[in-house]
C-alpha cells in the first residue's frame, strides 16, 4: 500500500458560529502560517452569480462563474482577497444577498470541484491554516493536523447576534440606529443557522462532517484564546515545531 505523505497544513472545519474564522486567524499567526478562509471563495462565486443574474438552479452556468473566481493571499500581511472576473469583490461577499445565495451555490458538485482545485492550488506549498466545511475530508485529506470545531445551536446563535450588533454590515434592521433584536428576529436567525447547518451536512458532495482523524473540540465553554491555545499545543506536537 502506498502511504501518501502528510502535508504541513492545518484543517479547521465546523458549522458557522463556532469561532472558526477568528481561531484560524490567531492560530495561523501563532504558527507563522497563512490563513485561508475557503468560504470566501464560495461567496465570490455567489457574488458573480448575482452580478451576472445567473439562474442559481443552473449548475453549468454557476460553474462558468466559478471558473472566473481567483484568490490572493498576501504572504507578508496574510490579507486574503477574492476576485470575480478580475474585479476585487472582497468588500461585497458578506452582504445578505450573497449569504442567502451561497448555500445554494455551494451544493453544486461541479462548482465544488472548481473551488477545491482552486483551494488546493492556492495552498500547494504548505504552511496554511485553512477553514471551511470539507477541508479535512477533501481539500487537505493528508493534513498533519485536523480539527472540527462545534458548539450548540443556541450558543452559535448568540455569538452571531453579538457579531451582527458589532458589525454595521450585519445590522438586523435597515434603520441607522442599532437596536436590540426582537424575539422574532432571534428566532429567525436561529432558524437560518439551523437550515444552513442542514444544507451543509446533507449535501451529496463535500458535506460538513468531521474527518475520521480530526480532533473534535466543543468551543461552547471555551473563550477564543483558550481554543487557540488548545489547538496550538496539538499543532506544536503534530507539526513538530518549536513552541513560542
Ligand atoms: O464560512 P462561510 O459562512 O463564509 O461559508 C459560506 C458558505 O460556503 C456556507 O454555505 C458554507 C460554504 N462552504 C462550503 O461549502 N465549503 C467550504 N470549504 C467553505 C464554505
């Protein structure tokens, strides 16, 4: 049997609201690695589909759009930018329209195939902490370190609410003065997260699932710093690097 060589990469998967992005960013910094937010590439496809008024049920048309997505990660600053047809669309990929369309776009096997190739090409040299849904299973099947972050639906809803209140682009209401969310708005958000989880877990290709060799961590009772510390300790051993 040929054993494939393990790559010097870290895979972080898990549902939305588990702190994956922040943890990945801080962990990458601590390790001296680059962080890759793979969700941004699917968001760039959605942005392209909206720009081109593409029928989201048309897999071939969405795949054409996917082929025009590129990504750049600055080696010095670590800053990541995504492009559609050469246009930097990074500022627009977190809009509610893109967020709504992305689950539909990300279920398409041909779109996923184009994105996975892009993600593999971007990280081929190693030294990446990549976060997403299928990193440990599909993008980095040979990564030395794989983590699956999880937390209860309630905790993830509360975290997302806090993020929305802190970030003007995430305001629940279109009014200029931030307001406390109503019970209905909280319930709607909870349902949106639950539906997105279900779409991510049930899709036929690249579903959200912990890789058999991933370390599963429930971040519900951990602060971000505690989570980063826990992951860092494991990475130091598995990647055989010197601790800070
Ligand atoms: O992490 P995020 O919310 O930015 O992800 C956006 C969407 O892309 C979400 O519906 C999950 C999907 N996604 C995926 O299917 N595979 C990945 N590796 C990353 C994200």
